[in-house]
């Protein structure tokens, strides 16, 4: 992995803001700080491979600090009250808050004006900006995730996928439904980790792919297959072949113990040569794992 410039850190209120500098011609995702803690909300604004923003935060903190009436518009508030279970309301509200924070940060707007952006849902379940007070010339895409006690939101100018999963042994019993021995072998060659962690990595990566590329499909695990991997100091790059789609998809995984975070972008829209595209070049097939 190429040496990355270290991010600068500004702390505003209770949120840590990580601004990652443009890493020149490299298209690698800048790694999150190794000391990153999920005990408080944080925002990562990144410039590569395309400008995007990610927010993660404890659901309890969001629920306590952001009353629904202050962050949701009228239609969102109606949806919020339609949920009968408190746990579902908490997850749904937390997801909307982190997605709005990511979007407003990406657009350079006041992050305190959460009601200025309303989020709707497409038929396939993908969130989208239903209403904004001020328009932008660039399209805006969103992704929302929640697991355990945390929620995550992502905003980008190309389709994106974000997934956060708590490492769990429960995936061991259902692994035949979403992965194969070959995929596990690829990961095991890259990192030394317990099976439940490897399985969580594969599950999380494929969920992120679904949100970015296959959001309109009900079954996706049979449509994706891991074909290559590369381990960095603080991240893991996975390349997946997606049925009926080209080029292949790249997913960055981050180990945020006890969670795995997966991030993907529709890279072919960035106009840059991706690792997945280089895999098809016979002169640069060093990352293929057989």
C-alpha cells in the first residue's frame, strides 16, 4: 500500500471531523485513524477516489441529542411515528441523522440544519434525497447502515454502499447461503483471523455491494463472487465480480472492533482506472488469487 498523507483532525463540539487530503494520483481510500473510537460521533470527509463523506455514531447519542421534531421534516416525522417498536424508531432516526450529516458535510452546508434535507426511500430500499432547500449541480447518492448500537451514513456524487456489521458467530451456521470455500481461502491468505471475522467481512462487503449496485434485486449473494484481495496496514481491499455487471466492484473493509465497516463506490463513474479493471489486464494480474 502506498504511503498516505495523515489526515488532519478538527474537533467541533462532540464530533471529530477527519479531513483527508487528496492523495495525488492514487485512487486508494485513505485509511481511517487506527485509534478511531466509536464511542463518539465522527465524520470522515474523503477526496479519493471520488469526493464522499461517511458518518458513524452511537445510536443512543444521536437519539438523545437530536429530537425527531428538530431533524425530520413533516413526512419523515410521520414515517417515524408509524413504527410501533422503540428499537426500530431509534434505528430509523439514527440512520436519517447520520446520512443527513454526511450529505450536508459533503455539500459544505450547515450541519445543524438537518431539516433542510429530507430522505426518501426508493422501491428497492435505497435512500435518496427527497427534498433539499438548495439544489446542487452534482447528483447526490446516499447509503445508510446500522448494527448493534451504532449507525452509519454515507453521501457521494456517485452511487455508493456502506455497511456496518458487528462480528458474530451466528454467520457460521448460514455461511453456505452467502459465501464459498474459495472466497474464504482468498481472505485467509491475506489475513490471520478467526472464521467468524472472515465471514463477517464477506457478508459486510456483499451487503455494501447490494446497496450500491444491486439495490433493486431481492437475492444478491449468488450474483457476487470474490476474485481478489489485498491487505493494507489499516484496511483490506476486496474485488468482486458481479453477475451481469462490468467492471468488477471494489470494496474497502475497515476493522473497527467489534465491527467491520465496508465501503464501496461505483468506481467506473469516476473516470479513473480501478484495481478491478487492472485485473483484466494480463500484464497486471499479480493480484489474482487462484
